[in-house]
């Protein structure tokens, strides 16, 4: 298999939902042996200064450390080079390229209590499994 698949996880601040999605996607890539076949992009349209504290805390419960991650801006060019762009319910993207866009319409974890953030986290983790089932089918590795 020589196919390459590029997936992006995008939200406004790149400080919560897209960071959790990216971390779970990185795990899926490693667990499924897709490191040579899947590129992951993450970013925001108006990045925050840091990942939200409550997100860092609840991801740490799963031994995932987001404390050193830095939200970043993502460009239209980066997104147009993707096969799939997943937005978190806050997107105003208008991509010209033939890119599949899925909007997950997730609540923003910023400022929420830890139980609410855990629910968002667990929803994301489940959705990532579905995304990677689809990616493996596309790549022919399922």
C-alpha cells in the first residue's frame, strides 16, 4: 500500500476539541500502523494562546499530555490539500478544493466543568474510531 491520506481537525481556537481530536487521531495512526499513510493537520481560524486547562486535565486522565501543545493557525492551502477536514461545529470554512468536510457540531469545552468536558472527550474518541475506519477503507487496509 502506497496511498496517502491527509486529515485535518479544525476549530476556532485550536485549544480544545481539535486538540483532543488530534491526540486521539495520533493514537489511532500508531495503533493501526498507519504512520506511513496518514498525515494529520490541526489548527484554528483564531488560535488561542494555549490549550484550555480543563482539556489538558481531562486528557491527562487518559495519560495523554497536551500541556506542551500550542494552538496554531491553519491556512486554506493546508486544508485544501486534505482529503478530509473535520470541523467541530464552529467553522466558517469555504474551501474551493474537492475536500470532504464533516462538521461534528460539538460543544465548546472552554470554561465547562470537568464532567461536561469528559463527555465531549469521550464523544470525540468514539468519532475518531469511525473516521479511521473510513480512512482504512479508503486506503484499502481494513
